[in-house]
C-alpha cells in the first residue's frame, strides 16, 4: 500500500529518536502547563487586588490610579468578556463612591462621610458590583460557587 508518515521520519525508526521525540513532547507539554498555571495565578492576583481596592474607601485620599492600573492588568490577562465588563463596571462604581466620599468630606469637614445617604448608597452599589465581579471571576478560575 502507501508509505506511512513514519517512513519519512528516520529518527522515529531508531529507539533513541523515539525517546528524544517523546521527551521533547513531554517537555513542551510541561512548559505549556506551567505557562497556564502562571497565567491563572496572575489572574487570581489581579482579581483579588481589584476586589480589595474596590472595598477600600479612605475619606482623606482620592486616587483613581490604583483602580485603573489593576483594571489595565486584568485587561491584559483576561480574555473573558464577562469578567472584563464586570471589572470595568466595578472600577467605575468604586471611583464614583470614592469621589462622593471625598466630596462629602470637603463639603462637611467635621462630619463622617459615611453618614451621608448618597455615600452609603454608593458604597452599597459598589459592594453589589464587587460581589458580581467575584462571582464572574470565580467562574473563569474554575471555583465552584
């Protein structure tokens, strides 16, 4: 009949050639698994960082760069559209809450911004978005809810 694929690869006819080919394939598979594990760990760290930042509100400090930096990291590491949308929404809500806290502190320096109903509402909204983001991230990472 017809010559097989092995007939064109003389190294595969030799025991040493077979061993080397198997070793190369195993090494490549191991490296691929290592890259995937590293990517998963980097995603987990970025997701955890956004979760932490979105639940931290300091009335004496208004910064947005930490949220933007973490969102950018998630955008680079994640290809899941649902997680990307969820992370972007959470970032926007956290920024809104931070801005309201800062504005309340500036408008009423002697009062705790947490007593302001609009701040309370913004924090509750941010927490809802945060919980949604966590659920989306857990699904992508393969955690059971």
